[in-house]
């Protein structure tokens, strides 16, 4: 420190008093001053700067040969490394800030500073200039480095909003031909992908306003000039003034597009692998050199009931049936010297304690640095094993069964038949071995469609079942019930066909006899119904003639008498009205006795359809009836009649008032709820303003009789919908007193 040379200071000031004051104040500070040179004009100062090295310059902007702030850039050009402090008598903050933006390091007002402030200003200016020089050197180095990389160095002056950037790196990054070395932050923002722009701008704004860490990082997409999308990793360092205000951000942008694309490819590849593993019906696992699990696929939860992590570090033999361990372990030992080994079936205990039959293969991937283990691919074949065992048992039983049993090879040629087969078909074992059943069982002109159907079903592994017409060796036709099952080998190839055919000729004859008896019985019932109908019609005719006609005749008589006798006219008309009401009541009773048996006979749906057809014959309207899961056999006759009356009443209302063209009636059983709706496309009405008429009141009363709920929806010009809902359980036990 003792040998450090003093600072050489140049003062350009035309006032001798201010020169002397500044000279003495500098000497009074703790600064190490070597030499102070004072001149009175700008030209003298420039001449000295050209020939002599100075550590600091004090400059009065208002000299006889200067033009204020415009003189500053010329001095900076003479020696860009020279720190400059503006020394002026004008207390103008805006000018001070402007001077700093033009390159000055600080601003002092004459007579308005202390020695400590002067010392601090000198030290800060020299240090700041030195830092800027170091930064420029660093940026220059970065420019050289960035030419061989995808990095771009940038320097954002927050005061002037100008951004310096490395042009070569900019061209590489954005695939552009023209770019200015100094631009604006808006030019940079325009390059950010629209979906990321707001997030990046907010991150920068937060970093500037927050007085915390001076570093910020951001990763985002950019849109290059050729329209392609790139990825940028941006890092910046925030520089603040003494008041803590951010005035500058220096940073570097790195093009990470290739890395991001590679990461995306890896992510997609991993996702595909996970998707294949998670959705696979196979169980994938990896064993280490000690034979313990180091990985098990998620399908273990579905196949065995264990979470994948449960197996980690455990041996597969700890879950294996004791009788299967030795041979499976011997196979695993072979996997150490062979690339691929198929394992005999073994039993494996699942999470419920049940034994499952497992089919596995071992693949040696110990030399693969990514896997470094033995890959085990396993399938749960318990159902297939049980089926195979069952077929073996059935084959033993088949020799003594009364049904004909046969086994075909993969080409559908007979390999074996039991004794019952030869008895049923009259063919001996020697007659059928090596032949396709279609060659001798199905007659001279069999239907090709039957063979196509059998082949199609059995090829897919389904069991074929169906009735077939066969012919015995003597030509006698027999009806058989055929069952055919496809058997596969371990490779999934067709190995054999296992078939059973049962002679049902006698059974069919009995069924046909029973069916004929049913037809005869039905004819008898029909005859009885017709006789009853004729009897009922006769009774109805007598009722109309003897009762209703007499009432109507009496009515007509009283009306005629009223016309002739004015004195007793009212009395005659009252009697006529009474007889008329009696006739109406008799007709109503008669109609009721006719409709109720009709509903019992035909059911609700068909009765409603008949009603609709009658209505459409005399009115210009279309009525559609739909039903879903509705069975009226389970419901009481009274309830069915009630529903019929409701629908009948609503259709009459629609014809009278709605001016509708279409009506939709829907009846369905939905999860224990019986739902009925009648919807029309008529003129509708405002339900809040219009009171219910007699028809709707009657419908509501009928609905409430069976604890149902009614909903009437309507709007002007939007039609009307009547909805009814009943609890079916209540309907099955509820039997109202009257309908």
C-alpha cells in the first residue's frame, strides 16, 4: 500500500476560486493524491488528455469553449477509460442523470458537498469505471466464446432501455440475417413465444422490483424468423445504484433447443414404455445377479394383487410353491449362460394367498449397462391350465358318456372318438379316423354357411354351440346338439378341437308334440274367448235396447211435449234432462265395463297404441309411443287402468287446446322408477299464470292415488310436457281401494 502511486487528477474549470476550492478539498480527503492539474478551457483539457494519462477528470460543463452536455461525448472518445465527474454550479438532477447516461460516472454541485462525499464520489467513480472496463473486457471475451457456441451475451440499460447483444449469437439463435448491436427490450420480447411472453416479462419485473438475490433465471420458447420454435435458457445479473434501484441487467442466453428436443424424445420414449408396461397383461420384472427383484411392472397389482415396490429385494422363490422351486431354479441357472430360456409352468402365491399358475421366460441382459439383470416376462395362465386339466379329465370321462365325443387335429380331421359317437352315428372307429366330419355326417348337400360359422367362431377361440342335422351311416336323419372348443399350444397356435354331440332327436320330437298340444289348447281358448265375446255383445245389445234406448225415447217424448205445452214446458224439460243424464250415466258405465277387460287382455302399451290410432283417424295429429323395460304383468289392473285414463285425458287436452302436430308418449322402468311422459309440440302456455283445469286436476288426483309425483312443464310456443313418476316397489304392494 505504501508504494502505491497517487492519483493523477485533471480539473477543467474556468473559475479560479472553484479550482482552488476543489484542489484544497481533494487534498483534505483521505485519497492518495499524486498530482492535480488544472486548466481553464476544454481545448486545453483535450490536449492534456491526448498526451498524458489521468486517473480522474473533473469537468465543468459550462466553459467558454464548451456546449454543455454535448461536450461530454468528445472527451469520452479521447480516453474511454478515464472516469469523469461532472462539476457544475447548476443544481439540475435531470442534467446529472443525463450526464451519467452519456458516460459520466457521477455529478457534484459546487459548494454543496462535504469532503467525505467528495472522497466517496472519487472512489466510486474510479471503481465504477474500472468495473465497467472489466465488464467490457468480459463481454468481449463472451463475444469471442459465443461465436463458437449458441450463447448470446446481452446488456440491458434500464435507464435508456437500450440492449446490447452479441450479433453473431443473435443471428444463430433466431436464424436472421440482419440485427443491430444495440436494440430495445421490445425487440427481444417479440421473439418470445406468445404463450410464454407474459410469464417471462413478469419474472423479469419481479426480479427488478424485489430487493433480494440479484440473479434471475428463465426457460422459455422463442419463435425464430423462419417460423420454427426454439428453447432458450436465460440468466441475468441485476446492477443497482446506491438507492437500490435497478439500473442495468447483464446476462447471457443459451440456445437449449437440441437439449429440450432430446429430453422430449426421452420423455415420450419413457411414456411409451410406461404405457406399454402399465397396460400390458404380462408381468415384467428384472432380477439382479443374486436372483432378487430390482424392478416389477405395475401390472403386478392387477395380476397378483401386490404393489410393485413390495417385491423389491425379495426372491421370486419365496413366493413359489415348494414343489416347483427346484426345477425353476435350475432354469434360472441356465439363464446365466444362455440369452433366452423358457421356464416350465410354476405356481406363485398372490396377495390373497391363492396359487396362480405362471408361464415365464428369462432373458439374460446382465451385459446391458442400462438393465444389468435378467428380464422375466410372465403371464398368469391359471384359467388355461385349469381348462387343460379339465379337458384331460373330460377325455377320460368321455369314453363312458352317452354323448358322442370326438377330437379333431389342427386340420379338423378326426383323431379319436368314443364309443357313444360310433353308436349314435353308426360309423366305426376305422370309418372316421383321419376324416373331416363334414365328409360323412352332414348329408349330400350341406349348407356352406354352417361350416363358415363354425370355423369363424372356433378360430377365435370361442366355444361353438348349436343344433345340427346329421345323418347316420344308414342315412337316417338325426338331430344333435354340437359343442366345439378350440385348444391351443403354448405358442398360441391351434392344437386340437374338442367336440361333444348329443342326440336330441327324441327330445325334439317330444318338444314338437308338446308344441302341437299347446297350439290345440290355444285354439280351444280362442274359441272360448270368441264365444264369450259374442255372448257379451248380445248382452250389450240388450242393455242398449232395453235401457239406454228407453231412456233416450222418454227424453225425446218430454222434449216434444215441451214444444207443444208452454205452461208445463219447464217441467217437461227438467224430466228430459233427468232422463238424458241417466242415459249418459248408463253409457259411461257400459263403456267402463268394455275398456277395463280390453286393457287386461292387451296390456297398457297396446291399449295406448289403439287409443292413438283411433285419435289419429279423426284428428290431424301424429302420436308416437315408446316403451323401455316396461312389464305391466307385475302391476295391478287398477293401476294400469289409471295410467290409461291419465294418458287418455292428456291426449284429449292436447287435441282441444294445444293445436299440436306431434305427440310423444314414453313409458319406461328406470332403476325401480316407473316414468311416464306425454310431450307435444303445441302452442304451450305460461304455467305461472294459467290455473289447472278439470283435466289436469283429474290427472293429478289419479297420480296422487298411487303416491306418484306429477310435473307439468310448458312455455308459450314451446309445447307442453307432462311427466309422472312412481316408485315401483310401492306399486307392487300398494292396492288402492278405488280407481
